[in-house]
């Protein structure tokens, strides 16, 4: 009977270990681990910038254009000592400049222009349209622009709004011939200037080595007879250069909310000229806006003072609209105030239709004396305060209005807008 259950006492023989299969499994496991680790690292590297940007976005670098300070002129000190009259120098004969010296001077001037040409770009306005047979076609308009900033993420380019008006797409061509896509960032409906942006990632390293960012200099000391150059498209051809002199630095033009100094030159250019006026150091001292040329019957180049445009350019460069009230103004000087028995401040010459100023109730002839509690004694004070506002800000304005006998102090609130 015991033999019938003999199988219960049988011992099971262990299956021998297959070392080859075990080694293969180990190798496969190691390889999968390496692949998993590599994929994980690659995923982390790719996603880290986006996650950091999402959870802790970096602030956009602010663009600032600082006006260089003028060096003070040292006045001669009176030390009490007797001053001797300087010797009188008599030049008996002037040595005329010969052609070789003149050519050397021209070569130096054009060398400055060629260096400045690195910050000039060609702006192409591409429009899509259809003809009378409903056939699509593409038209292109070309103007010039100036590279005014490199924020790290974008290159900012100053141009005119009319250059890109109605564009389906905008293209920018740099000095080396490289063409990239651009976008409108902001524009000022008052002056007509615009700032475009080009993504830095679209600009190759080779192109970056061949372009430059312009220096916005000071136009405060610009004088008659000063040597200047026009770069950009002064004769209607991109990357052309003209040399000449300032013929007038005292002309001004009054626009809404701001007055600008206009520099006229003896350089004959195109009626549609664009670009910049630079000094012999290659610094921009004026932006060519032929719409502001006071001599419409002539084709001599005119430019707006860059020092007075810097506030607008800075706002546009930081993607901020230019605040707008809609007043054409003039300073009431001490002489005017005394002669016409007017209060000191800013005289309202005109009020734009449908402007925030008109909605608030301003009239021609009013004299603004304070804004938000700050005294206004000149047009420059008004302009500076306005630039510090943001769109939709409510400003409290003190002004005086002429009555039958005298000026009456009044107060009003106005809402800053934007001119399209």
C-alpha cells in the first residue's frame, strides 16, 4: 500500500539556470534604463525653459534712451590781477584747400556714413490684392528703418507708419542682405513714427556680426553750418548717403500735445525720403520725416530733433501707446503774459475734434496752469507730464479761461487716450 503513494515522496529536480538568458535580460534592463534616463533628461532640458517661463516669467527688458548731458562751459574767473590784452594775430594770406584735401575730407565723411549704414535696414511692405478679374497679386513698397535697440529677445527698428500702412506682411532686410519677418509693435498716430520688432532668434550670428545698433545722440547743440550726413533712403534708394550742412535750427512745428524742432539742410533729396540725420560722430541727431518739411515746394531734406522724439520712441520701444489729450499748445512767456495780461502757463491754441480734451470741455484760448498739482509754466512741462501718463489715466487740470473782464480759474478732469 505504501508503494501506491510512492510518488508523494518524489523530490522535484530544480531546473538549471540559463546563464545566457539571464545575462541577456540584464543587458536589456540596463539598455532600457539608459534609454529611459536619456529620454527623461532630454524632456527635462526641452521643457525646463518653458516651465520656468510659465511659473516665473522674466520681465521684458525696458528700453531707455538717455539724453547726454552737455559739458558745462567754464567761465573765466576774475582773480583780481591786471589782465593783459592778447596779441592781435593778423592772417595776411589764407591757404586755399586743394582738391586732394577736399577729397580726403569727403572720404572721411563717407566712411562715417558707411559705418552708420550698418544700423540701416530696408523695410518692405507686402500687400495682397486682387484686380478687376479677381486675380490675386502681390505689391511691395519699400522704405528704410533704423535699428535702435537689441533687447535680447528682439531687435527694435524705428520707421514711419506710412511705410507699412495696409501691409499683409512686413519684411526687414539688413545691411548684409539677410531678410527676416518683422511685426509692428507700436506706432504714434501723432508723429507717424512706428517701432517694428524682429525676433532675435531669426537673425543669424553672421548677420549680427555685420549690423549695429544706432546711438541716439543729442540734438540740443545742433547749429547752423554744422556738417551732417543723411543715411537710409534720402534720395529714394536704400543705403544711399548724402553730406551737407544744417541751414536752420530754429524752425518748429506744432502737433497735438507736442512741439518739435525741425532741422533743415542744404541736401537735395527725394520727396519720399526716409532715414536719419547723423553728426560726424555717427550719432543720430534727427529723424527724417518729410511730412514735417516746412518748405513743401522744395526737396531739401528736413529732420525732427531726436532729443525731442526720445520720449515717444522710448514708449513705443517698451510696447506702450503714447498718451493723448488733443491740445495744440504754446508757452505763455513772461513777455506775452505782461503784454496781453495773461496768466503764466500753456496757451491752448486748438482742440482736436473728438479728442479727450474736447470731451472734457477745453476751448481755444484756455491757459493751463497745473496738472495733477504740478505747476505748468512751459510747453515742455506739459509734454513731460503727459509722457508720464498711461492710457485711461484721469488727470486733474487747473486752467484759466478769459471772461469779459479777467481770467477765471477753473478745474477739470480729463481721461488720457491714444491717437489711432
